[in-house]
C-alpha cells in the first residue's frame, strides 16, 4: 500500500513536470530559480529576452566596456506591461547569486494549479490564504496638497466679487428675485 501511494505521488509530480519548458531546466536557466517550473513557457521566453539584454551589458573578456543599460524609468515598461522582471532587475540578479521567485512575476503567467488532489502535493506547494472575508475596511486617505481645495480663500474671493447692493442671502419674508 505504501509503494502504491509513493508511485501515485511520483506519477502526479511527473505529470506536472511535463508542462515545463526543457530548454530552461539545465545550467543555462539557473538565474530563473523556481520560475523554471512554476511559470508558462511563453513567460520564460519573455524573461529570457530580458536576461539576454542584461547579459549584453555585463563586461566580459571580449567586451570589457559594453554599452550600459539605459536608466530604469518610465521608458522601462516591461514590468508594468508584461508583468515580468525587466532587464535592470535581471542585471542586478546577475551580480548576485540570488534567483527569482514566483512572486516577482504577475500571476497570469503562472501555470495551472496541480490537478492532483493528493494532500502530500499540497504540503509541497501550499496555497497562500488571503483574508477576503467580511466587509473591506477602507481607511481614510489624506488629500494631497496639490488637490486640496482652499476653502477659506475661495469663500473670501466670492464675497469680495459680489456688489454691495446685492444681499448676501435669501431673507425669510420675501422669495428670491423680488
């Protein structure tokens, strides 16, 4: 019975590994870390493209002074548009031994959840619980100074622009305009 459970577990793991892109599983994909087995092959291709751009900016024996990467500003929209790490983030990972985690990639690029209902598979990759119960608690946010309405200065300017002959408000006895 224990061997059957072990075999079923290994079969479920192998079934999930069928969907991984093989070209990134070797030493060439070490910079990806756990992304190799978690995200889709399309995203791996986009990530690899950014990685190659970052590699061009690294000094090597052949090109000791390569062209530097442009600044990471509004022009660098890869992270925002596609949800993958841009070449600047890849460049910073090249200098260190750290690799990417699945939280650095937008959830739309993640592969489907495991189809096995085996409790041991859920232990290996547990789902992250989010607190989505109850009424959302909105906190009051301060209005930025550039958007604030100057209450006292506007009221004073309106009163100053009104002629003295006009009453400032309605009276109780007469309707307005008479």
